[in-house]
């Protein structure tokens, strides 16, 4: 699936649920929450979670959790980009250019 196609579908889905109505400031808070959940999932995968109130999970299940949380982070980033009318291709091209320039500057 192409990223732009997914972003368009996601925006329509969020509009249907009235989630698109949240301001970018509120959306950023949701993004922060999701990044925290991703951090927890990565921690569980890498070093485990010593919680007696949680059942032990397989590494495969923990990996699925990481995938889900990356998706949630990505969704919030895509919505923020849409709200600011930023083109994903331009974002990626400009970041590639910036990173390439940094590498060349260290040569």
C-alpha cells in the first residue's frame, strides 16, 4: 500500500469518527501518548516487564505490539502532516537532503 493512499484513507476514517476535528496541539498530545506506548512495547520486547499482574507474553506477541504502536505513531504523524498541508514526498525528500548534507559536511 502506498503511504499517500493510506494517508487519504486515514483522514477520511478520522473525519468519520470526528477524530480529525482535534487541533494539531491536541493531536500532538495523542502522538506523545502513542510514543510512550511504543517505548513500553520496545522495553517489553528488549528487557521484559516484571509485572505479576500481567501474563507473560511471547516475543512474537511483543513484536506484534511494537508493530501496532508504530502504526499508531505513524497515524498521528500522517494526520499532523495533513492538518498542516505538508506533502509526504516533500518531507521525505527534504529529510534525505538534510541527512545527505550532514554526511557530506563530516567528510
